[in-house]
C-alpha cells in the first residue's frame, strides 16, 4: 500500500533540509502558495513566521515541514503540489518519488533511448519519414523538458536534411 503524504513528507524531510535548491526564494514561494490558496493550512500569522528573514532558511524550512506534518494529510499533499509547481526538479528528485518509479520506469527510459539510437543509426543521411517524425513527436509527451528539447531538435534537424 502506498504511503500517505504525511508519511512521505516525514521520509523526504531530511532530503529537503539538505538540498541546496531549497533556498530562501523557494521556501518563500511555497509559504506564499500555501497561505494564499489554502489559508486553513497556513494562516497569515504562520506565513509571516515562516517568511521571517531574520531566521535562517534551514530552520524556517524545518519548522514549516514539522508544522505541515502536524496539520495532516491535506497540508502535506498541498506542500507536494506547491513543490511540484515551483520546483519540478526538486520534486522529482525526492526519495519517495524516485522509489515509486521502480524498475519499469528505468526499463522504459532505456527502451526509448535505444529506439532513438536505432532511428538515428538507420536514418543517417536519409532524413526521417513523416511517420517516424510523428512517432518521435508523440514520444516527447511523456518525457521531461530536457528530453523533449533533444528529441524536438533532432526532428528539426532531420527535416532539414
């Protein structure tokens, strides 16, 4: 059975506290998101406390995470949602997210890479047909931003040949 968001946040807390990407600006964005959209999770007084620049960011983050865990499941879920919106790269590198991907995720990534390499090897100098371009275009839908950019630029290069 999957962990609750509260349990996940407990597991991810140490990673978040040690991640250098969790700087002052990002913590402030998360606090503001939770305060403005969900004042029942973070009221104005609590938001001011977690945005106090007189307190080091690491301490504010630790207190915020503890506060959210105490607020329950919905608060933890909304924290993850805000983190996904404001810092996708941090969100997807969380220990609980990496573990969820499992072996099938990595096998599918490997298959995509092999497929692209195969297409590249067999289409050198020939350019790609319309059907192959369409397949590569749809392949980008499930990939991250950097992988999309690589595939899309490759398709563009093949069109020019």
